[in-house]
């Protein structure tokens, strides 16, 4: 079983190089691939200069976002005979031991997607440990401050350490591993999204195909949450706009909402964006943290 480790880079070559250098030393990883998603800071040239041994660097044909870049890299890995592919953000840290636990879990199960437990930079488990698929109502409520507070408890499930693999509705996109055949069979990530909800749509595609997703409860990884996104998009409002674009696409194409529901969701998102833009403005003036 050949294993690969894919890191999608956009203007974050230092983080990518650090992670690639570490993973290249793992005995249980056969190929480390950095895909530069048409960075504007010379990332590709800097990473190419560092490529050697198991570390390979390629550049995508265009900056088509998270889904396109990772699909581009997954296709390359398939050509190299990779069976199990780890897909990671550059701002992630993981050990060889934890990667090994996930590989072993694939060998002893029929899961299509597995990950470990996400820890934040404070070395605490990121809450919730397991995400749930959000409904139309959940995303509508999430457009409002009060709604976000009321829906917070519904967004995930607690961790069950009594099982080796805990089945999940979806696995976080910051770090996951896929059976490459299963991933490619359902079309990989949906390239109609640019950023956000890629793991949600992948989960829906895989579940429709009868595949399972899970978290290896004994494995862990550390994520400096949104470090690369924050670098690329200054201001929360810009990130929320991308999130809302993906949510609209998801509910139209996967939840098949009707016209009235679509109009209501669009209006709610516009109202919400005004709130986030005001917050960004207040922060830029030092009035609000």
C-alpha cells in the first residue's frame, strides 16, 4: 500500500516547506507532494529549490481554489501509484506515529476517509471534535449572532475514546486521508467551490456512494486554525463572503432548496455580511478587537 502526503500551497511556502521537510522523514510516507496553486510570491520557485528525495513540487494550471488544487495533486499521486493519500493544509503539524495510526486503521477497515483528532495551537482538542452536516436551517440561523449562539451545540458530536474509529458525518478538510480510488471515483472535491465546504460536499458524495468516513480516536494533529487563509484574505468579511458563496452553491445543488428558501438565505447572508464588514472596520480603527 503506497502512501502519499499532499500539501496545497498558496503564498505560504515557508509553512509548506517546514511541513514537507518533516513529513519527508517519515518512513511510512512514500511521496510528499506540494502543489503550488499559482502563488504570487515566488513560492513555486522557492519550493522547487528545496525538492529532493521523496519531496516533489508541481504547479497547478490556475488558482482554482482548494478543491481544484487538491484534485490536481490527487490526479498526479494516482499516476504515481499512491493508494492512501493524506491531504493537509500547510498550517498543520502531525507526527509519524499519528500518521501510522491512520494508515493502520485503513488496513484494518473499509473506511474511505479517515483523520485524527484536531488539536489547536493551545494543545487543546478543537471543539467540536466531530463535525455534523449542517442543514439549511442551521446555515440560515448561522447568519445571525443569536442564531450562532443557539446552534453552536448542534454543530458536532463528542469524542468516544472507547472505539478505535469513530464514524463521522464528515471529516475536517484541514487534514484528512483518503483511499484514492474511492476519492476519485466520486469525482474528488467539487471544483465549483473555491474555498470552504469542500469536505461537506465530499462527505455527501461519498455517503451517496455507500462509503464511510471516520476519525481515528487515538491519532491527533495540530492545526494553527486559518493561518494560511488569514494571510491570503485580510479581514473576516472577505472570508465569510467565500463561505457564504459555497453555502449557497451547496444548498442549491445538494440540498435542492426551493426558490423561496434561496431568496431568504441570500437576504440573510447580505445582512450578515454587513455585520462582519462593520466589525472589520471597527477593528481596523482599533475600536474593537
